C-alpha cells in the first residue's frame, strides 16, 4: 500500500490536525490500526526531511549544525493541547503547537545537549554514557 | 499531573533559588544541576510557553529525576535542596 507524501506544513496548518490531538486521524486516516502491518507513511517538513514516519514515533534525521550517522528515534504524542517529542534513551524533549515544532525543538535540544556535554565540565550520573551514545550518532 | 496555576517562569525561579541551577537562554532555557563539581541533571524549560502543560511538566520532572508530585513540591516549597539531594541519592544519581 502506498501513500502519497504530504507536506508537513500542509497538515500542520490543518487546524484539526495541529490543534486537536485526536483529530490526527485526519492526517493518518489511511493508516492501519496499531498492531496491524506497518505501512511506511513519511511526512515531510518544508526542508523535505521526514518528520513523522508512523504514529507515536518520530525520527530526527539531522541536527541544526550536525548531520547524523543514523536517525534518532523519539516518541511523539499529543497531550494537554501540545505535541511532545521525547527522544528514546536520551533525556531531552521538544514541544510545540504542531508535531513539526516539537520535532524542531527536539533537534535543537539534542544539539544543545551535545554541545553542553562537550564543554569540558565534569559529568556525573549517566551523562558519560549519554555523551558516548551521541558521539556514535553524530557525524563529525 | 500538570500545573495550570504555575508557569514556566515560576518553575525557573524555583530551580534557580532552591537548587542553584543556572540557566542560559537560547531558543530554550537550559539549566544544569551541579553537585560536587559534576553535572548531574539538565532541565529544559521552553521559552515563550507560559503555562506548564502536562506533557512538558512531566518531561521536566523526568529530567530532574523527580516525580510529578515531587516537582509540584519543589514549586510549592516542601522540597528543598536537602530533600532533592536525598531523592538523587535514592535514585543512585549521586553518592
């Protein structure tokens, strides 16, 4: 089954999509129910980056100033009137009125975290492991 | 649990005053909790989003290694630096 690619700005500007979470169904109306066979349905933002590939999941393919060796996976949900994108295994999130805003904030936060982890400050807790993980993901 | 009556500015002020977190402002407001010279927690408070929504609130709590209830207590005063350090010790984030 094939679905035509849709500009993220197109669905982001759809008030039923961007403002009312449950109405995401209008953007995903052709998707099978969760648990059914996965169908690849990429949505693109204005820069033609894939933003949302399946409900509940979001992939960051590039950071503002760095490219990535492989996409960073995040969860995507609509809660209390805002979109939340939360990276898996990395303690950063993005939020916004649209999923695109949440994605872009998450990308900025990942880059900001990477810069913070490399500013020479001593790291405690799980930060050393997080820095190691990001070092594998970020293309230098 | 969200905080309809609180806003991002209030949370930031509490973090600064009670946990000595220093924020730097870019597109978002990021701050790190430092203990014994080491960076332990890093929290992001979105700029330009006045109300604390449920999802954002929960993520900020998670970044500080707190539950939503404990983050509420941080805002409402029962939870101070001593209590916060206890939470971090129990969670194995500091010795």
